[in-house]
C-alpha cells in the first residue's frame, strides 16, 4: 500500500565527505571502491580534508565564527539547493523560502563544548569566549543552515545514533507527505571527536590495525568499524512542487519507516525480527517485492554483531529472494557516523539517476555465513530501478527508505 499524502522526490544533494567537497568526489570515491582512512589520535578515521568545507557564497565574517560541523552542514545544504535549481543570491532560495531543515547528528557541538568546558574549569568564566557558546549544542548546524540560507520552515535536529541521517530524511519526508511543508533540506552531519574515538577504542569497538588493513564491512575477519565524519544532505520536495518548478527528480521516496528494535541500551539491536519488520513495512508501503529491489544499501560497518543481525533480518524480510539482490555498504568508504546513513540515501538517489551499484570499499574476503551477494571491487554499471536503504543505530533505532526511479 502506497503512503498516504503527497508524493515526495529527491531533486538535489550535497556532500562534504572524506573525498572532498561536492558530489563528484564522493561518487568517484564510493563507486571506485576507495577507502579514505588515515591515522588520527591513534585511531583509523575517515576525516574530511582540511578546507573542504569552504565559505563559498557565505560572508567571510559569518563563516569564520562557525564550528566545523556547522560549516560542513551549511556547505552541503548550499550544494543541495543549487543542484535542485535554487540559485538565489547569497545562498538564499529564489522563491518561497518555507523550506524545512531536518538534520541528524551524534557529535555536533561535542568538540566545541569540550573546549568551552576545559577553558571554563582551568581558567575561569572570564577566559571563556561567548562566541563559542552557540556551537556547544547539537542543533547548531541545522540552525546555521536556516540562518545562512534563509530557510524559514520548521527546523529540527534529531539523534537516532548511527541511524540519525536516515531518520532525519524519513522525518522530512513525513513533513512533506502530511502537507506541513512542500520542501526540506534533510540529512546529517558529524564531526570526528577524539573523545568518542578514545571511548570506542577502550571498548574495543573500532578497527585496531593500520588503515590499509581494514577488511571492510561484512568481511570474514572483521573486528570493528572505522569512524568517519562529513555532511550529506538531500533536497526533498513534493512531486507537485518539483513539477511546478520544472525541477529534475533524481528518485522518488516510495516508503519510509522509523522503528525500534530490541537490544541493549548502548549496543546494536539483537532482535532480527524487529529489524525485519521495519524492512517489510517500508517495502509494503512501496509496493515492492524482493525481485524488484535494485540493491540494498546496508548499515553494515565491520562490526561482527551489527553485520550479522542485519544479514539475518534481510533473510527474514526478503526470504529466498535475497540471493538475487545485490548488497553493499558505503561505510567501507566513508566510515561510520550519524551522517553515513544519509550518505547511503544520497548515493542511492545518485545510483538511480546515473546507473551504478557501488561496491563495499576494501572488501576482498566476504563472510560466507552472512549469505549476501556483496558487491566488491568497482561499481556495477547498470540500470537501478530501486534501492532499499537500511540503517541501524545503537540503542535500537531501525530505519528504512525505499527509493525508486521517478516517473518520466
């Protein structure tokens, strides 16, 4: 059964990724099966290159006061608006600006807050810069996107841990379907935090070898994930609005779910049936069977427990049809973060538009027990009719998005 309300399409996208600024470097890196890992504070991390989040059309005075997360989000949002055909002056949409901003994050504000509190406790209140305080909160990037780009619709920030990006996009889709707004910039931003990295390392959750030794998601010898950072946003619009503007639709969102899967409070979901139910719900909304799925953009990141429970859930949801469905994950290329699931959705829309299925970067020895048709090496160049984008978060978040080719 198709979702009730407005039909929703993706008409643009933007990225600040470990491969650089823009969609071109992202697609080249992900489709080429490239890894982007380097050492940072003793960990293997997919970092954004210095200067990738450049000021672009923004005032230098406004730009220099922003933290890195806000810069990445604003730059990616500007790219998404431009790609969708909003060429307004100084980054402001040329027509009605009642566009929502919906961002997910795990780490926005953490680095600034840490510096703010260190100065406060070591040197006292008189030494703390009041210019830092607005960027100590998680909703700073979304707020700055609205201020800098003139987006006057609802402004939301949410956290569903590693599933935050996909949850933000699904939330924005719901706003458009229900008629609250006609358009939204949605996705996620995360900034690498040494504090998080240290905690993950002490818990032995992350890859502990050299960057070139990371075996990739779903590998036989996987032992942990590699953290990443970046900002990945899409421009969502009602189909009617896109047609009125003469915008080109990259993909249509035919189904979306945000659900909870049982498991420990701070670990990956353990109930594969709960996860499978979320997948079934999204596919039922889209009216698709397993044989109609172009590929699955999985949440797998190289963690043994996550990759295994997701594979079980896919088998439960798709049955024997799973054997004929290609499966991939962008996290071998861009690392794990709240933004990675938004990257999966963005790459999914681009793959429908441009005709490719990205590989799992770094994967050469897939785990046979997972029972998945994993894409390795380089991208498969073929027509992609649809993409099932899937994301799981520690604590139990389970999100799905079904993207299909837009009608001609």
